[in-house]
C-alpha cells in the first residue's frame, strides 16, 4: 500500500456487502471471523479488565469526539480477544489529548506490559511512544493508523486505499446519469495517514472522471481533526461559493457525512445529492435508510481486534515467525523509508439494501436504528 504526504488543499481545474468472513491465517490454520461494526459513543475512561495468566497487553485509543467506534467497539472487542488468549487488557483512551496519550504510554511501559497496541492521535506522538517502548524492550503494534516515521514492526488495519475506492466507485455509480456532475470532497484530517489513503483510493476512481469531464471537481478540502462541525461549515461555504450547486459529495466518514447532510437539508437538497460515508455508525445507517446518505463503508472491527490480539500474543511470546505469518501484507512508510509488515483486512460497501446484513451480523442492533422516520424502511427491508 502506498502513501503520500498529508492531504493538501485541492481545487477544481481539471458493492455490495456480502457479509463475507475475513480470512486470517493463524500458524497454518485458516480462521474465519464474522463481520463487525460501529455505533454510538461511550466515554468511559477504560482500564484493566481481570487478570491474565500470561500478563497484560496495553492498548491506547485516540479519542471519542469524532468517532463512536473506539469505545463502543474497539475497546470491548480488544478486551474480549485478548482475554480469550489468556492476557489482561489495559485499554485506555487519550481523548484527543497528545500529552495524555504520552502519559498513558509511560504508565504502561513502567508497569511492564508485554506488548503495546497504539491507535495514535497523530504520527508524531505514535512514533515517540513506539520509540520509548522499543527502548524498554516492549514490542509495539500500530493499530488502525500507521505511524509515519515510526518504529513499530507490525501494523493491523483495513485496506484503507480500498475504503476510498469503494467510496469513489459508489459516487461514480450514483452520478453515472449526470454527465458533468459537480462534486465536493470533504476529506479527513491531513495529519491522519488513513485520510491520505482514503483520498488515494477515491482518486483511483474519480480522477479519470474529472480529467475526462464526466464529472467536475468543485473543491476538495481536508478537515483538521476530523471535526464534524468544521466539516459542515466548510461544506456550506463551498456550496455557497458555487452558487448552491452540487451533484455529489465525497464525505470521508459518517460523521462528516452527517454534517454535510445537515447543510443539504437547509438547502432542500437532502436525498437529492448522493453523499458517501464510512464506519457504518448508527447515525450513518439511519441516514442510508432515509436516503439522505448514499452509502457507508463497513469495517468489521471485531476482525481487526482479533487480528491485533493474535499478533500481540505471538510478539509477547517472542514468536516472530508466527507474527510474520499473520502479517503477510506490506504497508509503505515513506517518511521512515521502510516497509511495515501488515494485516490488512477488507472493507465492505453498504448501500440501503445491505443494512440488514450489518444488523443480522449483530454489530448494530435493529432496535438502535429502526425507530421514528426509518421504521417503515426497516419493515420494507426486513430489518427486525
């Protein structure tokens, strides 16, 4: 997987979910894991679950403000996966605070965790933490976000370029009958390598359409900190500056999509303009059912947590052969001029007709989405 430098400001001028199990090779045994998901937030501070016979694995998650997934899914699923392997999991959340992230890491290193799993706020703090851990003889795993210029030997995530491709392809399909359709791109944080990868994937599909004139890029704008409010304000400014015209919106995740949809509603355009998303959150799935959001991307987080746990177990035992067998993918770190052994899982497109498959998998409860104005859609699609 290739990466680029952080997302610049870009101006114009130029599917389906088959709830397929993700295969993870484990020491010669092919283990199939079920689909996972995302939903609403829990701001609990984290902590160590019961004692583990094999020791403790430390996990530091980045925040709760812009994504519901970390506390709702990653935390309990990592705890469950590590517990199943005989390890206690000390899972903490830095709440978007770089200093707190570093302090949490210092505490875990001091108490001698066997392995440190880090989903960093940015590459700088993630790389600094990995360096400290390495000096203490503690292996680190970059989780979900690759720390550019870092020293972790392993990385577990989804194929984030593929995430962007799914978003781009969905928008291209939605606009196939709108030649010259005007597109606005509201991207993720320029400091988040994943946002760069999403953009790369989107452009694999969309740039040829912009270049040919099949679609027109109005403007592409990264949003600092994945801030949903800022994303909505930015989109509104772009829409106003374009005379209120827009035919499609690439929104990098469900939070930004929701902010875009709020602006579209103010202008009587919701449901008329396809909007992409990502994370299959409760709010995102509701928006898809309403028709306000065209699609979301489902990333089975349980698979990611289980893969990270299996990798951590191997590293805790000093079994690099097994770790290498698990991490058969490669991710490029251009800042560190290195290739990082990776477990890269497959994301899945979710259109309106696919929402039932997500709820059937048990990651989002039908009761959480099937109420109020989407109840009729749930009944129509057999979501119960």
